[in-house]
C-alpha cells in the first residue's frame, strides 16, 4: 500500500512538472507588452471575415456536409466543379477598405477540409480543382496592397482527412460508442496532429508576415468531443508564436487557463451585455458576426441585417471596448453577394465621415452616463467623447451628468457647431437649472447620415 502511494505521488509530480514546463515554454510578456503588440488591432476595431470554400457551390450553409450527412464521395462533385472564374481579390480588398475595415481574416481551410492554399501535405486543395491556383497567395497580396492587415482562419476540424477521428460534429457522427469505435478503426489522430502542424507551418512561413490566426475550434466535454489534447494545443501554439512572434491568436485552442494561451476572446453571433472579463479583469474581445444566418454563401437565406443594425453592432462593440469582425461569404464564382456589397457600401458611406468615433476608441469613462437611445465611444488619446444618436431627438438634447465637462460640441459628419442651450421657461412649465447637465440645441431635421454622431471636446 505504501509503495503504491509513493508511485502515485511520483507520477502526479511528474505530470505536474511536465504540465508546468509545457506551459512555461509559451512566450511570456507583461500586460504592457501584450497591449503594445495588439495596439493596431484594438485601434482598428473593424475587420472583414471571409468564409469561402467548396460549400459555396451547394450554397446552403458552410455546414452542408454535416447537416445533410454527405459522404466524401457525395461531396466530391463540388471539388470537381470548383472554378471561381470571377475571383478578383483586388476588388474584395477595395470593398473592405471602402467599408472602413482595417484588417481581414480568410478561411484557409474550413471544417470540410478543403484548402484554398497550395499545401504539399494534401491533394484536397484549390490548385487541384479547375481553379488551378493558390487563392490564398493572390488574396494576401491584394489585401496587403490596400494597406489592410491579414489573417488566416484554419479549422482544427477536418471532415475529409482519413485520420481525423469521427466525433459528435462529424458528418458521420454515430449513435453509440460501439459505432464510433467501428468508424474510427484505423484512424490515427497522431498523424492528423502532425498534419495540422505541417499546414499551419506552411501558412505562417510561405506568405510573409501574418497578423492574426484564427484556430477553430475546441469542443471539450461529454463523449466524442475534442479538447487541447486532441490538437496538441500547447505545442501547436508554441510553434505559432515562434514562427510569427507578433501574431494575434484567438481563444479556441482550449487554453483559456494557460498564460499566453490566447490573446482575445470571440463571442460568435452574440452581442455582449458588457465588456467581457476574466478573473475580474477586462479582456480584449471581438465579436464575429454574419450579414445573415450563414457564414458561407447561402443563396436562399433571407434574414439579412439592414445597414442601421450593422452600424449599431459596430458602434455598440466599440462602446464596450471590442471589435467587430463582419463576415462575407463569396459565391462559387468568386464574387460578393449583391446584398453584402450593398451593406458594405452603406457602412462605408457612414464611416467616411464618422470613423473618428470608431478608430482608436473604446468604452466611455464611467463619469459619463449613457443618454437614452444613444451609444457612447471615447478616444483616450484625443480626449473626445462621441454620442451616437440611434433615435434622433427633437431640437433639445440633454446630457445628464455632463455639466462642467464639455468645452465644445459639433456634429461629426460636417464639423458644424452645436450650441449650448439654457433651461426653458414658459407659463406652465419651468425646467430646473442643473449644473450637472449640458443642453445641446440640435436642428429639427435629422442630418443626412444613418446614425448622426455628436463629437464632444472635453475639458
């Protein structure tokens, strides 16, 4: 009994030591160093996500292979037909820039396993389709030429690879442990883990400086999930950090409890109620959102958000200290859906004159209470506060609690002055004069912008 206990203690100690050493080998940095590394990203606030792959041909959701439980053989026709003859990444990049976006992330490989890049570790790639070329290479060059930062999404899942073990998210997911065992006979995750590392190394070696990497995703817990051990997340991330020391990494490697295991959190299709925190501290965050209900091109999807909804999504994210990564799902011919182009253009028109309330901005200081039907953003460098009028007031606009803090006010879109008003008096009603408030006199007619913005120069 005693010797058995001693052996257990030694084993636990070795495991703890191995775990600690593995974590310790991840590059460490101070909070200030991390903030400086991520500064371009937190200043940018607005980026483009692009989900593009074979699923653009069926055009009914990027999970079509899973949703319809298609076999590799049934899905093969899309590989044989993939030929985006209208693909022009320079047009994509210009649309992103004109929309006010400052960075972009594209799916180098999604869950279906198809690679848009020329990988030497698979034949399941764009150069082997009628397309015949490395689409990632052209994309990177085009977006860099427009001055946009570039990032790669890479799926940890792979529904095509013969060694990827079938799990609960796989198109061939089973109904019993026995069936899973039968389906996974001969599959080897050790080989697949090596495949992941080889491909990520290609992505971070063959295309110059990469600014962001999105590794997606872990689903631990329960039976037939996948967690950090399935991806060898620690060693994968160590390789990423070594190859691209300045890269920004998302939080889906199942390493939230590991120092240096992630840079920002990623609420998906979700509007946060407040600035996300971990261990009582605010953390960098970015919400990834779609124009409609699908990430990939979905011809018949109708739940498209309008321009105001999208602008509110952007402004509200910045007002809580976060970023918006807004997704486009290109068609199988390589073009943007007309609805996506319409929304991007409209957002760009607003950003042309109002981007000062987005770039470099964050949550307003607590001493400025948010007025009804408004969103506030704040630029700490210029000490300016931005009031976004979601519901345009009639002539008089009272900012409660702003008294003594504002030296000048103007509309942002045209820099036209907004005068300070005084309390109103008439026969039946008298407003109380409060030194805690600021009254602004607005024109009766709403300015010709989707969401007017008031720029306040603070004392």
